[in-house]
């Protein structure tokens, strides 16, 4: 308004910069690999920049960018001929590539569990549980009904609980040699 | 031995946020700062006649 064209542009850039850390975190949680996630963020920046005329200053830049990123991801996956449901090939390399990326083993287990979710459930729980969006905003970003988002988040939670319990039991695997000794020591 | 007594949803929420924050707290990579600079510069160059 009073600032004129130039200051409006730089504030577009400024707002975009402010949203970038969260946008990267969103991409990374969806994809599980830093290199691919950052490529997707870059594509999103280009797309968003090209259509900045469609963005109304003062509205939620973060939600707008998240919507673009999400649409871009799914359209790229379609182009590559990958089923959206098929999370396997897309995510498997992630832990091998960045084994030390996350502080604790605990978080790596969680990351693995997150990658086992169907993409629609994964994005729902990330948007609501980590990105700080309301259910309403998440529904808008995903282009679906409010009830759909709620049920996806619920299913994601249930599924994560199931997976993490299974993972927890498997933790005894590598310790197979010491565990029997320990228990014997306690029993006898 | 375990903390399983905690609300499992709360545990999941905590881990999800920790994972997310681990990326969000990273510095913005230079490639994005450079990219935005370039996009902005290109725009400024092609913008002198905005009247239309």
C-alpha cells in the first residue's frame, strides 16, 4: 500500500525467508532425505516466486508455501510414475545416508516409523503435530475435508504406536547374546 | 525400566517435534539465500516499467 511496489517485493522475499526453516523441516519429514528434500524446497521457491502475484500479503505465507511444496511433491511423484502409496523405494536410503543426522537412536527409530506411514497420514500428523497448523489449516493445505484430516491424524498416531512398540521389542535383537546371560543371572 | 506409563500420544508428539525441530533449527543453506538473491535481482532488473 503505502510502501509501493519495491518494498512489497522485498517483504515477499523476507516472509519467504522466514518460512524457509519450517518449509525445509516439512520437506525433510515428508521425504526423509536431505538432498531430495532440499531439491523439493528449491522447486517450491521457484514455483512460489513465479506466482507471487497470486499471494495476498498479510495472509499465511507459510501455509501457502506448504501447499505449493506438497502439490509439487505429489506431482513429481506422479511424473516419476511412482505410486503415492509406495513409500518404499522412495525412502529406504534415508537412514543409510544420514545415519548420524539425528541425535539419538530413539529419533532414528521414530524417523523410520514415520516413513512407514502412508503419505497422507504422514503429512497430516506432521502438519498438525509439528508444523503448528490447526486441523482447519491442514485440511486446506491438503485439499481435503476437516474430518478426513482428523481421521488421518488419528490413524497416524495409532499406526506409530503400533510400529514403535514393534521396534521396541526388536531392540533386544542385537543383544541376543548378553540378554540370556543377564536373565539367567537374575533367575538362578 | 521403561517409560511406557506415559501417554503414548504425548511420546509420539514429543518425538515428532524433536525430529522436525532438528531440521528447522539448521541454518538456511546458502543455496537458498543465493537463489532468492538471484530471483530478486532478476525481478528488479526487469521491473523498471511497472506501469502495466
